[in-house]
C-alpha cells in the first residue's frame, strides 16, 4: 500500500542519511591520521567575540588576543619580564631638562643672574668636578619670548551651583631658558642644581612672568604657564629596517608617529589616551629612528610602547576620506572607529588576518615575510563558543587546542595524560576595601582586626581548591616590586578582639561590639555573578559575626555596583579585585588626590608619606632605586591596611600534548622542545615556534 | 480554492498587523521617564534610557512612533547599539542559519510523528504503545538544555567527534560533498533536539486523531465492505485524519523558533536565537525588539505554509473551485 | 496522579522544613570544607563546625559548590517552582476564561459593524499562538527588573490561548442548550450565565490545559534560569539549582542529574496527570 510504504520509507531514509553523515566527520584520533593540515592549525576558543581589531581602540580581551598576533609594537617583554625590542632594534632613554633664567636673582657668588653668567657658573662648577653636572651631555640657551594668550579658568559657581568657566587674557613673558641634555633621567637633578646654586631654583617665582588683569591667576596657574623647571624625558628608538606590513608596505618612523596621533585624536575615542597623554611630541628622525619626548617624568609611559603600530598609509586622513566617499558617508563624520580596517586589519605581526565571521570565528594565517621568520603554525583559529561547558567538551573532542581549567577541575585535569598543563599566578589580586571616610574604619586597629579575623588560607583551600596564594600588598607577586619579606596578617580572632578592645570596642549585653553606645555594624557589598567573591563575602560575614560585629551583605549587578556605589564612594566595605600591570605606578589607586568620584582611590586612603613615595616612584627611571622605593611603599601600605589583601588566583592552562616547539638544530634538522612558561607563567612567548606533531620526540631544553 | 486563499491571506495580514503592534508595544515596558527608572533595576541607567528614547522616538505620539519605528527598521536606519550596524541586515544573515535548523527540525517532526502516531494507534495498549507513551512524555517533560548536554556529552565521549558549531573546524578545502556531509552531521544533534518536542506532541495528536477516526462510522462501513485493513487505514482513515495534522504542524513552528535560543547558545550555532540572547545580555535593544518582530514573522510564514498545505490536502477546498 | 499528590505533600513539607532562620534542614548553610560531596556521603567532622553539620547526619543528595546541602535546596526549591507554575497558570487560566467566555457567549455581537467579537478574539488567539512566546518572555524579562513576580506574570500572559480556545468551544457548544435559554428567559445577566452555568461544564478541558500549563511553566522557568534570567537569588528554584550545577557536570554530576531528573519526574507527572484527565473526560475513547 503506497501511502504506508512512503510513511515507513521516509523516516528511515531521512534517519539513515543523517546518521551516515557521522562517518564523514573526523574524530579526535583522526586529527592526526586523516588530515595532515590539522596539525598546522591552532584552535582557541573564547566565550565572547572580538569587537574591534585595532589595538589603539579595542578594550576587550578577545580583541586583544587577536591584535597581539596581527600587530606588533616597538617593544615587548622578555621571558624574565625585561623589555625586548621588536619593531625597535634598540633604544636610549635620557632627558632634556629646562631651567628658567631668573634675572631678578643673584648667584651664590653675588653676581646678578644673567643667561651667560649662569652658564659660565655652571661650566666652572663642572670643571671643578661637581658630580651632578657629570650627567650633563650638552647645554644650550633658549631665548625668551613674550606672548598674549587666552586661557580658560574655572571658578566655583554662585552659591553652590556648577563651576563656571571663563576666558582670561594674560601676558606671558617667557624668560630665556637653559636646556640641559642629560645622559640619563634624574628626578632629583634640579634639587641638586638648587643646592649648587644656593637655593636659586626654589626662589624662582613664576607669577613674576605672568601678567593678568584678573587676580584669579594664582601662582600655581602661573607655574603651569611658565614652569621654573621642566623635565622632558626622551626615548630614542632605533627601528629595524626591512619590516613589512602584511600588504608589503615597509614599516618606518612615520607609522609610529601616526599611531600616536591616532590614539590622541579625540574623535577616535581611544581608551588608551591616558597612557599616552604624557607624551609631548613624537618626532621621526629619518625613516628608521624616532624621538619621543615626554612632558614630564613618567616612567610607566615607556611600557606603553608595546602598543601595536598601525599602518599609516592605510589610515591617514586621505585614506579615511577616500573610504568614506566610497561608503557614501560624510567624510567629516568618518573617523578611525568607522573604518572597515577594524574588521579586516593589516599589521606587521607574525600572523595576518584572513577572515572574521561574526560570532563564529576569526581566522589568521601565517605571515611568510615576518621579520623574525615565519611562524611554524600555518593557521590560527579563534573560535567563539559562548557556553563554558560546550567549550570544555570541544576541548575533549580535540577540536580546540587549549582550555583554561576552572579551579575545581585542576586536580582532575592536571595529571591527565592526554594534556600538558601550565599553572600560572594571576597579575591581579582580590581584596576587601574599607571606606576610610566612615568613622568606624578610620582607626587602623579596627582595619587590622577585621583582617585578622578572616581565615584567608581556608578560603584559598576550600573556595579556590588551593588555586591561589596569599598576597600582602598592592604589587603583583611575580614582580620585583613586591617585598616578599612583608608578613601576611595572621589568622587570630583572639588577637583581633584584643585590638578592637584597645580601640574602644567592647562586647555589650547581646554580644555585639559597641563603643559609646554605637554598635560596630556595617554593610559589605560586592558584585553578583562572581562565585568566589560571594564565598568570600559569606566567610567574612561569618567570621566577623563571631567577633560580635553585625555585618549585612549585599550583591548587585556590576553596572549598578560600579556606577552607583563604588564611583560615588557610597559604601562601607566592599570586595573587589584589581588587575595590575607590570609597572610600579600605584598613583591612581592609592594617591590622596585620586579620591574623588569616579576615581580609583575610592577607599579614600591618604598618607602623605605614601603619597610622596608614589610620586617619586613614577618619576624614577633607575630600576634599582625604583624597586627599593616600591618595596618601601609595599610595606607602608601593608602596615596601614586600607585594604585587607586577600589572595592572587592561579590559573591552569591545558594544552593538547601534541603541541611542542620546533626550532632548527645546528645541522638543519628540526629539534623539538617543550613549551616553557615565562616569569608570569604565560606560555605564548615562543608561540611562533609552536607546532603540533603526531609523535614528538623531545630534546632536552 | 481561490476564496480560501484570499480568506487565509486576509487573516494573515491582520495577524501581521497585530504582531507588529505587539512587538512595538514591548518597547513601552521600559520606564518612560528618567524619574521612573527603578534604581534597583541594573538594566536601565539614565544614559541607557537616553539612548533608548532617541532610538525609538519616545517623545512623539504613539502612532508616529509606530510608523517611525517600522520605517527606520526597513530603511536600515535603525542601528544596533553595540556596533552601530543597521539592524535588519544583521538579522537577515542570521535567519538564514536558523532556517536550516527549523527546516531540518520540521522534516524530522513530519517523518517521525506520523509512523509513531499511527503505529501506536493501531496497536493501542500494546507494550509498544505503553513504552512509547512513557518515552514520548519523558521527552516533553525534560528540560531542553539538560537533554542537550546529556546528548552532547554522550556523543562526544563515545564517538570522540565534534558536534558544536556549523561545521568541523580546522578542515578546509575539502571537496563539496565532504563539506555538505560535514554540515549535515552538525545539523543532526541540534535539529533532533529541536524536533523532540514537536515529535512528541504531534505523534500524540496523530494517535488521538487516528483513534477517533478508526472508531468512526465510515471506517466501519469500509471494513464491512470487505476492504483490506491496509486500505481502510491508510487510504480512508488517514486521509481524513490528515487535515488537523497540517494545522498542528503550523503550531510547532513557534516552538522551534522559541527553542532556538537555548539550542543555538549551547551548540554555538550563529542563528537568530543566539543573536537575541546575546543582544539582551549586551542591552542592544534595537536588535531585541526587532527580533521579536522577525521571529513572529517567521512563525507567520510557517503557519501560512501549513495553511497552504492544508489547502492542498483538503479535498473540500480543492473542489470548491470546481463548484 | 499519585505522583502529583505526593509532590504537593513534598513541596509543603519542604517549605515548612526549610523556612526561617533556624530551619530543620538549612539550604543556605555554607560549608566550604565540604564542597562537592557526592550523595549519601558523610560530613567531614573535623573541618565543619558543629552548628553547620547536616541535621540528618549525612548529605542525602550531596553538596554543591558552596557546600550547601542539595537536599535542602531541592526542598526549598520545590515550593518556589510549584508556586511559579501555579501563579503563572492561574493568570493564564483567568485570562483564557475571560476571553474564551466573551468570545463564546457574545460571539455574534459586532463591534463597529466591522467584525464580530468572536472573529476579533479568535484573531487574537491566532496571533498569540503564532507569537514565539519565549522570545517575548526573554525580551520582557530583560527590560524589567528581575523578580519572581515579573516572571510569573509574563509566563501567564503568554500561555492563555489554549484555555481560551477550549472555553470558547465549550460555550459555543452549550450556548443553545435549554438550560441556558431558560436562564436567559429568567433574566439572568450574561456574565452570570457564563460563570454559573456554562463554565462549570467547561471545567474539564480547562483543567487539562491547566495541568499541562503548570508543567510548561516549570520548564519555561528552568529555561530562563539556564540563560541567567530566572528567579533571582536568594530564592532557589529547581531551574536555578540545575543551571548552577551545569558548570560542574564533569566533576559533580549529581548537581545536574538530581535537579534535572527531579524536574523531569514532576513535569512528567503533571503531563501524565493531564493526559489521564483528558482521556477520562473523553467519552468516545472510554468505550474502546
């Protein structure tokens, strides 16, 4: 009966057709057998898609992962974290320092100050062997000039209204200046000159050089217009020759200058503007050298030159205008952010962009003309899988080559023979921050006691499965700035009670701590969606409750947490984490000037000694001195306990065991070496040497 | 035939209008004034609201808003909050991907529901019937994502093969046949999962209809006339029970479209379900609101197709024209 | 049917046993030392403080990622999941009765001489049927504040069509019957006729669709939890427990299997119950 037969046949056929397709698809083992091409591809999974493939504009980690392969910066970090030249072959750091000639003063020998007189005095001092002048390589005299300028001032508004901005006309009479070119950067140069000249530098009064009808121009404002002294650190990069962008165009100093300008252009809305704001000028010196002058001492600025360099010939104003016209849009409204370049980038890195299917994958292929030699891997695939469990399954199935294990999986996966694992300590830390504007937290004994009541080791052991380490201060443990001799707070609830008693907090009838009739009570907040912080919150609350402190807890969505509570300083205590960089600069987080709304010192920490240290640290270009000061700062902050420093998380990255490094041996045969982690535990340092072999025969490293 | 076509078309147009109104009305769930913003709702900050109001012309009277919204939508002026690209092209390219899932799912439902329903109806109360009933009900009752994970893990652990995404990664440049088979394999698991609910419901329906028809008078007459069992069942009983199935088929399309959110997220399938979910997470409201409309539109098309099929199958309608 | 009754008992018991600050079985107690303990395992008496030990001396269904007793959480969640189902379906049924009743009884009344009430309402029902409910639910939940009430209301608002159709069909069938004519002749007002005379006869299919609706609501809630838009903490629902547990599938399978199976069993029970009701109410099939 025909209908019956159709009814039986149809599903059977469909079913068989679908099932047989299984036999065409390669399995995990087939990866090696069936398609040799698979061995030259590296597949990575990510939960989120990249947003902008332009290193000057991107702010998310997915985009960063791709940008690090497609673009290259002037420098990057070596295995031991020191700087290494990439697009730059070598560099020199020195300083140009400027001193104002103040003719109203006298020299130590009594003669009135003139430009020539000052120069001769200094020359005589140098000949006499004055140490500070040994730094000076060259001395020049710059003539003075006068100008009339309009500057903007802000005054407080009438009766508490918004501040008002006004234009004020000033006459600036810039006296001649002496320009010192120093061999190295010395933040104390002018202090020493001042001693040499008997206090001359200190007595320079900038308001003498600025004339304004309006008395609002203060001495500080005048000092901005006519600074008595000025430090202009200079970095001179010598660039490698013969480096090509992926389209064959040669890289030169013009591209460096263009990258800087692209970042600073306000219409591009680059998130990197603060990193480059201290730059005064980027000057190409011929095609293969560039001189970068800074407005002031700012040592962390050097590290920003790991920023990927953009190809100027594809993104300059003419190119953008042509693109706008081609797209039928108004060139005036068309900035770097709108360019198609961000979806199809061209850089000078080891891998070049091939394809990007939104929410599916991004494919990069190896760049054969890469200056250091083409990478071994032929293709890099960045696959977007939004679900964590599915990503894990994909790794087990062999269709992705790396997986970041979650803490509870570490034990199980670390010894799995199919994979090789690398453990690394993170660069950030988790802490409990206390709002020091609240009276209860103003006593350091209270803060210390709160920290002593929490058993951090227990959190590490049970919440993080041992995948974390205690930290005692604000620097990453892997850097030299962290002082390993600073002891962590002991877990000592009894001691905590004693400390609190010293501070005047005694147990009342119900068992709660109280002072002058006020109970010790506050609210601890953190963001939702983070299991670890949730657990820390619970542990802290319990620990403090046992001391007799009534703590309420509250979690809220990230945006509300940051915008309504943290940025406005509206909290008692919070649990948060910092993701740190590799430089020593803590200014934004702990300096007392950064305690306003939307600034990062939201706990309101203000310690003048720490402030001074922080300022000197960011101006210190000498490594040893900087490390010594940073360690002192670490100790100081640890004593002050504005935070209870908790822990640094560890991560375990799993790789397919077939991934190894391949280099050419002395006789040209390939040598296989294991992948080595760098000082931070990252494994991608030798990424260009990675290769996937069926049966690796490893030579010892 | 023609009059049926016209009537159906007219009804569908009205439905389209109502769908557009409802999709539009959802916009107004958001707080109207900044003062109305619930501070405990993290999803709407004052800045968000500003953007929202501008994108949807909330300052204008209602009917202007409605017209403007749809005009903006179709001229590509309505842009996504996330990357500022026009909304409609983005959605259309993802619809293509989801369409394969829906198609495969519908085919599976069609192929599996009938035999299952008929067999269990014929062999009512047998062991097969009882077992099938329990299994079918279990499939309706299990949470979709739970079943999905169980299946994924089972297939991956046992067969060591990839099931995520549109196709196998790391393999390009193979011939067309291989490519087609690869995509087919990756279509299997997600569409099977999408079809389970439909198969379960529809096969029960087939069974119920068949049972009703089997006991009816004219079938008894046919049996009495001495026709063989097969002809009785398949020619007479089934033909008349066929009509409601077609309508029911139209009703599983909304289930497929709605279920695509979870299935696509789990299988990393770049379709409209996943687009909607990610748009909601990133507060990309133009996409979210438009997706509602597009999803309803797709369902409408699905039901229209099933109505057309109905027309083909129902002899009364076919003959209408003749008369 | 037995399963449903049992479930009600369990849910109520669960509610009693886990509510309050010092409940019999505490679902909120965090025991960091005893995370991911499998079912029927004994607590680690050295590491867990005495006041945190499980009341029954053993972790009946294991512990989750914070050391909380899964059994206690499931009991707490039972009540919440059930209430989500009931309230949502209650809303759906109420709307369905209103629409279906109006369509059935006043069907022929024409509005503005354009179309009859019946056509309008059936049109609405068609629209509601073809609207992919899940997308709509997701949109609404994403715009509004996350709360258990919003979810219940939204699920209710998107699942009234079935009830409406049944009610309408029943009323259409019964409208011309004698007892209805008699009531009208006596001057009983329209709504009263609907409520007191017609609806009681429509109870059967409404009950069936309500039971099936509860099952569907529980499933929808668990799907929303999976996507992260479900009932917010601290309320625990089975959907929450299941979606929290899925991250640990390979390491703590019981966190997924247990709530998943529980949902499966309960929804299955409701579905079978509904089917049973349907077969019971259908006279024709009873004969065979």
